[in-house]
C-alpha cells in the first residue's frame, strides 16, 4: 500500500530494488489491493516485477477486491462495496493484468458488505479457481459470523484483520479463535498499531514498559510490538506496512524474539490501563 501513490511513490527502479531486498531477507509475500494508490499501485508493481529478475514462482501475490472508490477512472456516485459475480471476476482479471501475472496466490474480499450474497460470491470464486486465476480465497476485516455466512457455500481460507497491541478487538470477539478452530490463515494489518503515530495515555504507559524490555531483549520498540502480535497462538502473519529497507530487515528479526508470558501481559496491561480481570 505504501510503495506507490499512497506512500513512498517509488519509481520502477526503486520498486525492483525493494523487491530484491525483501526476497534477500526471506520476505516473499506481497500484499496488494485493487484500490491502493487510487487503483494505480498494482500496475506500478507489475511493471517493476516484469522488469526485475524475480521469478514468479518464488513469490506470493495477494490482492483484494470489493471496495468501490469515487475516483476519476470510475463512475461511482458514492463509495460502496460490490460483490456481484461479474464484478469480482472483472476485478481479479484487472488485478492480474495490472500485476502482469497469470494468477493470484490469495484473493481476499476487502471488507464485508451488508448486501453480500454468498451464492454469488461462491460462483465467482469457483470459476476463478477453476480457471487457475486464484489459488486460495479469503476475506479481510470479517467477523466470525460474516465468515460463517460465506462458508455456507464456500470455504474461507484466510482472514486479514487489524490486530496490534493498540487494537485488540479481534482478540476478544472470537475472530482469532475462529482462525485457530478452522485452520484459517490469520494476517494482521497495521501490526504496530498507533504507537508511533499518537501521543496517547496508553502509548505513554506502553513506552514505560518497552524501555525495560528493549534492554532485556536487546530489541527495538517496533520489534517488540511485532513480537507481541506473533505470540498469539493463531500464528499471525503480520502485514508490515513499511517501505523502508532497514525496517523491513528489522521486522524479520522479530521472529526470533520469544516474549516471556508475563512480559506479554505487562504490555497488555499497559495498553488497557488496568490488570486483567
């Protein structure tokens, strides 16, 4: 999301360099959505991918569809969601064209719509899988009951949700448990939360705990925040938003930090401002 118009606005050359840096550091999954960069980032990435020496079979491409923005290229009168069969298929085919690839490793429905028809969604996904245009199907920002609606007719293999120390709703509403029980791939977007963006009372309390933990684990604050997310038994895959090479490398090092149980709860307590019940 941050590589193109909505972030660093990298050139083709810069994107190629960043792809190679990711792969050199064992980061091989690239998370897209049709809307990123006002529907431009997939095309920018695809151009860079084609000009690079990266082999398609060595990486995984994820994309999302469903959100309709009001932009110059689309005749939308209002922001809305579209999960009609024809639109899902059209959107995926557009993403494939923009990314210059023959298939997506994983397609996600970007956000739930109150007008979702599971049968229509199922028809689209089954055709896309049959035609080899997507390998796996999942959702993003869905609750367990919303997933249950879709699974009435088709399996949901992944759920990408907001999860961080400062955003723990999915830890308490059954979403992460649903991933465990149903062997669903769990992904978290914005895994660092608002810690580096807001001077809140909660973040000030968290910082006091992190001061000691950075010394104890010889790690940075962002690594410890990622380690906190990774501790959850749902085996979370953080979607790291940074486009800075050094921070990407440091993020991977968080995989080797095993937060002690009481340190994990100390951070939770700091965020909540109270001890657990």
